[in-house]
């Protein structure tokens, strides 16, 4: 309960960041952001289909944003509450999925961006 009380003011900022993540997700879909050039290893295989990476990345931003928007409502308001609420469960699931996605995609980016640099350097 002490942690919940301490996080309450921060939860408004987290909600705002969730709205920003939602805007990034919609912009990614509408403007087909995040498309990799054909010279980039792995992701470049989908260069002719910019929707693939736009949907994937926008989905990651979107689900993390949903968790952030719901975060203020997931904080317990009563002391000694036992169990988790449905909102807490949703926040946990979307943040776990989004976190795993960003973790794996972030690791992949080290390889793909190095490959992009090497494939576009003058020889």
C-alpha cells in the first residue's frame, strides 16, 4: 500500500506517456513508419511490405500504451487487498508481452543495424 500511495502522483505521468505511445502507434500505422530498407538484414526482407513492420512495431507501442493508460486504475486503493484485480491482470499481461517484444526486437536491432551499415558503406 505504501508503494501504491507513492506511485499515485507518478501514475498521471505514466497515463500521459501511454497516450503518447498510442499516438506513436497510430502514426506508425497511418504513415507506415518503421519500415526497414532492403539493405537491412532480416527486416529488409519485408521492405516491399511496409505494413508488416508498421503493424508489428505499432502493436508493441500500442500494447505498452494500453498498460500505461490503465496503470492509474490498477493501483490498489484499499489497504491489505488480497489478489489482483482484472485491470491489474491486463496491465501485467500487456506489459509482459510488450516488454518481451521490445527486448527481443531490441536485441535483433543490434544485428540488423550493423548489417545495414555494412551493406550501405562504400567499399
